C-alpha cells in the first residue's frame, strides 16, 4: 500500500484531457444515459439522477471531455454515520473506459469528503462485478487504507432474484492528502 493520493480535478484519458467536477442539474440526463448504457448498473429513474445532481452534488462528481459528461460517481454521507461516504454508482462511458477515469472520479469525491470529516468509504458490490472489485481494491491501496468485505444484503432479501451485495468498507482515510503531481503529469501513465 502507498500513501500517495491521486490528484482530484484534471485527469488524462490517453492524450485527451478530462476534467472532474461536481455535477449540475443539467447533468442528470447524462448520468441516466451512462448508467443505462453501462449494461452493469441497476438503472434508476431519470428523476433519481436529477435528484442526485441537485441534492448530492457535494458527494458526487462528473468527468467531462469537450464539455460532455463521460463518467460519474454518485454518493452520499450516511445519516447515521457522518464520517462515512457511501458510493452509490460509478460509471464511465465506453469511449473513456480503461484510462483511470472511474478511480479518479472516486478520488475526487474523497478529497472533498475528507475535508468535511469523512474517514470511511462504503460501497456494495456483487460477487461477479470484477471491475468494481478491482476499482475499490486499488482505491484502498492508493489511499493506504484497510479494506473489509462482508455481506450487507443477502440474496434472500431481494424480491427480484438480485445477487447478494457485499459491503466494501475502506478506511480510515487519512487527511490531509499529500500534494498532487503537476497537472501535466496527471493521467493514466503519470
């Protein structure tokens, strides 16, 4: 594990620059489209993504390329555990996958969250979601934090044949994060 934290903000995808920032209400439809096109996420209503962009912008982020949303992370602080941010969904448009965008989106949210007292990240992942397992395992390593895994919602709790959801809990997250590399070195090969 390392203690070097990735830089929030600008990130690279090959030779293209992608910026990361909180979502706006106007981004809600793009979040819905990317979630739908992911083929892996449980798709919420378009209304729900508008609410995420409005009510949870402080714990969510979008990645933009040429002004278009190409990825997002949605999250919230647990009401009964204000030191814990829950990552609800992470998705990246097919055109930008493989360049580290998902990890940098989550890192961006964490950089903001630790300044408000958040020390833990929680997310749930099904056993067959190898990409998310890799994403959050690597995140724990980058942040030098412990990762624990346990069943949160067993399959028997779901009325629709949904697989069990495993809780991934990462932390404690150290604050403040060390200085980030210069902007010209940020990217998948920095």
